[in-house]
C-alpha cells in the first residue's frame, strides 16, 4: 500500500524544464515571424489604410 501511494504522489502532471524551454523557443519564433509579417511594407500599408478608414468613418 505504501508503494502505491508513493507512486501516486510522485506522478508528474506538469511540464519539465526542457518542455518549458521548447515552448518558449517556439513562442519567440512565432513572435519573430509575426513581427516580420506585420512590419513588412504591404501589410503595414494595409493596416494603415484600415486605421485611416476607421478614423474617417464618422466624418
């Protein structure tokens, strides 16, 4: 009985440090790609156009 209880208490339900590291690396990579896309010329121009149209919609 004591051995079973010890096994249940030792069960790992979370991520280990290496999994956290891989998750952070993936998130940083995704953020870098998203930043590159959003700051590209075409996308930046489209976003500025959307904002201009939204601000001038009430006038």
